[in-house]
C-alpha cells in the first residue's frame, strides 16, 4: 500500500511539475502583494488537485467498467 502511494505521489509530482511552474508563477504574480500571492497559490493548488482527482476517478470508473 505504501509503495503504491509513493509511486502515485511521484507521478503526480512529475505531472504537476511545481519546480518548473515556479518561474511562471512569479512572472504572473509580480504585481501582487504577498497576501494576494498566497491566495493565488492556494487557489491554484486547489484547482490543480481537483482536476487531478477528477481524472483519476474517471480512469478508475472506466477501468471498473471494463472488468
């Protein structure tokens, strides 16, 4: 179970690529103050997690229908 969690977390980390997105985030939010940057980062994180979860559930649903 732990092995599957580690593999899944690593895969999600690679898909989202937070290190590669950091410069883009700084450029887009350069005119915002610190509080607005934090709010934007939290909002983006929630949206990205929701999208990943949605597609993960769709894939699980499709795989169960195939059986």
